[in-house]
């Protein structure tokens, strides 16, 4: 299957992408991974992306699209892929359509993870990270530490990252609504959009997604 995964920040796209890719036996292709891989390998596209990033600028669509096309052309993606974080706007969606058409293939579905805005703010603004080890992540509501602001594992101080503040989250949501959300209408016109609720346990959301994609129950 060839799938695009969309949803607002805090919808759990990265987590669901990993589970779905495993269940569907297709590679999970994320924009962040594409940038890191190309930059670490020193590819021409990676050098271009790094130059923009080092200058504090956004990587142009044409560079991102070229990276995605190169990755989708790899042998492990021959029978499908799951795109996470790409396309990010309608222009990228149109370019993806054109690239796939040129290869004689098409998307099977666009999976839209739906989460109320209030829940998004609650999920992200409630995160607390350990200063000693960023892998130790807590949540003031869903997974609170035993002692407030103290890491259960190492006793380090827990803090809220600047980009997890409520003001920043709402700014990110506005960017999503204006830039990324329009691709849902773009794909809905093609009959590709499948919308599911991203509320509940991770496994419950995965089950919902697999059923919506017509692939039956998910593996544990």
C-alpha cells in the first residue's frame, strides 16, 4: 500500500506510522529521517538542505520533493510506503501526484488522524523532559512522575521545552491549519481520505487505522 499520513501536531503520527509500517510491511518514510540520512551521507541534496538549515531558512519544496522521490525509488518501497510529514502543503501534494503518475502508480489512501484542538494542546503542553536524559519523558496528566518535576529514573529535573509551551503549540496548530490541512481537501477530491479518531490508547488507534485501510486486525 502507498499511504500518506496526516494530522495535527500531537496526533501521534510518528508512533502510528511506526506501528502501521510494521503491520503493513512497508517502509516508514518521514521528512526528518530523509533530511538526517541525506545530510549524514553527504549527498548533493543533503548538502543543499544543510545550507538552508544552517542559514535558518526552510528547505525549499523542490529539495524535499527530490529527497522523497529518491527514497520512494528504493527497492524496499517497491510494494508501498507510508509517508509521514510529506507532503506538507498542496504544492508538494501536486508534485507527489505527478511523480507517482510518471511511475505508473498511485496512492491507495490518505489516513487523516483527527484530534480535537484542546486535546492537542493538552498532550503537548503537558510533556515534561528530564534534563539529564531526554529519553525520559513524562506527562503531567497521562504519565506523571512519582514526585512532581523529578525524573523517576535518575532524579533529574523535569522541564517543559520551549516548543512545548501552549503558545508555541497554538502557533504550530495555526501553521498546520493554513499550510498542511488543505491537502486533505486536495486528496478528498480524489476519494483517498480516510479519517479516524486518534483518541485512546496507541493500540486502539492502530486497530482503527488498520480496519479503515481494510487490512484487518493489527499485530501486537
